[in-house]
C-alpha cells in the first residue's frame, strides 16, 4: 500500500475508548488498527455525497466494513477515491497518513471517527458554535421552492455551522450561519450553482433569551368533553442555570403525584416551550426546570394533557422570572496602517466594542477587540473608508452576553416594528 506516514518526531494523535475517559495514542502505522477521521463532507453532482477522510492508523479497504465510533453503527465502505484537484482516482485501499474520500457514506458528519470493529477508538470531536446571523429566503416560483429545499439540504450536509428552519408563524424558510459573508456565499451558490431564484431578507442577529430569577409555576390543562376529558397538572421550579449548561430537566416528585409514564411528556412539554422565549420569541438558554409536584386523574389524564400543562407552566413562569436578552459577541482582529489606528479604535468603541490589545506587525498594527454582532453589520465598508482600502478585519463568534436595558428597548422596538409591517 502507498502511504505517507508521519515523521517519527511528530506526536501521535490521541483518541479515547468510546464511553470512557481512557486515552489511547494512535500511532501512524499501516499494521495498526484502522482509525480514520472524516474532516469534510461534500455533495458532488456526479458521485453524490463524498466524505473526505484522513487515515491515522491501519488500512482502509474498498468493500470492507468499518464502525462509526461516534454512533456505534457499522457500515460498508463501497468505494474509495484519491482526490487530485479536479479529478478523482479510484483506489482499493488507503493507508496510514493518506488522504482520500469515501463515496456514499451514511450518517457520517464532519468529525466522525471510522475504525475497526475489534478496537473502537474515537478521536477528538469537533465543536461547532451556534449560528449567529439569520436571513429569510423565499423562492420566487413553485419550481424554485423544490430546488431551494433540495439545495439547502445539501448545504446543511456539507456545513455543520449552517442551519435551516421554518418559521411556524410566517412559513418562511430561515437560514442561519456564522456571519454575513458566510450567508452571502450560500446565497451566491444558490443562484449560481443551483439556479434557484429567491428573494433574500435583511440579516438578523440570532439573539437568545434567559431568566434572572427562580420561580415556581403551576400549569394545568383541564378539558371536559362528552367522553373522556383531558387532565394534566404540574408544578415546576424554574431556575437560571450557569452559562453554557443548556436546558436541564429534573424529576423531583415523590409519592407518585405525577405517574412515571407522564414524566417524559412533561419533559417534552418543557423542551418545546423553551424554544420560544417570553421577550421576542428567541430560544431560551441555560434554564433548569424541576418537576416538583402535580396531580392526575385516573381516567382523564393523558400524555398530551401533561405535555400541554408543562408547556403552559414554562411559558407563564419564564414571563415572571425577570427574562433578559443575550446578544452574540464577536472576537475581532483588525489589521490597519499605523496612521489610521486612532480612527479605527474610535470606530470600534462607537460600536460598543472593547479593545483587548494592539500589536505591531511590520508597518501595520493589529487590533484585537470584541464587539456585539448587531453593531458590526457593514463594517467592511466603513473600515475601507477609514483606511483608504488598506485595512482588513476578521471576525468570529466568542460568546453570548446580556444586553443593557437601552439596547434591549431598541431591539424590542425594531422587532415589533418589523412584525407590525409584516
């Protein structure tokens, strides 16, 4: 087998045994167990889905079986390719150190580890931040509607930072990404590669909502009909969680006040309700919900009744829990001539930005800063104007931060105004 194994002075990759914290060195050895990492997914118009891989250990052979250690699924490697820029070469095997592609892999995403069934290893998975910018995309004709859906689905397979959803109220297709440029490229590819005629809305910031204090809220759903009625009654303790903990549900009931068969329905109602916050309908984050009490009817209680009761309790409780908005904060690196450094610093601070440090890079200076995404739309044009086209900047997501009261009022007014126009 033709290989390009790593030099002996390069440290081996480190993986873990799935389900444990035990670390294992993955040596670059064709005689070792198979370990390969999927680092890119591409939708090819001629051969279908291509999964680009890097073989770290062992040999991957065409028509063999491998295990997706991230999911535990076994799958067949039907066809292997060695990629050469604009052409493909079919090969029978890829050895340690080789780059190639698998044709038609199912349930494989960027960051998936493929390995031998006898020795399961999982390489470090990739973390992808949540999208921070959204736009509405509307097809111009019915024919474009089908092409749009198919094209966006392919983009979602290729790009783990790209998301698609349908607004339940307006039936609009909302696409989300990591920035203006990210979505501009997606839109350009829709028009140029897939020939989709679509109308694109203005970029919108993907805010989040959170709560500021603990509340205890009862939710009841009681409906009497001619036959069996509906009865669900829950008491939830809704608590702010630490930043980054996500949505946590805990069952704290005792004595069977809510039967076990209905607890999963309560959790489903909770998770459905937190997708829309009380301020502007953005998803809630970092909330812990504990089911502490409730009651049931031996005949009328049902899973649906408890799900609706829990959803009502979360929505009513979060309204009383001092909700607030979170906005995405971006990390900036701005490279400018020394003559323009003062104007650039002023432009960043005027956008509610914070300067972290300034470093020299030859005849240029590099400004490291952070600023809210909402204030950075169109900054490329402004920077070019300030620096006579000699400045450049890059931007990546850093974290979510609570907005001040005056900014919150501006955001609420803006969204309420756009909703009334719609």
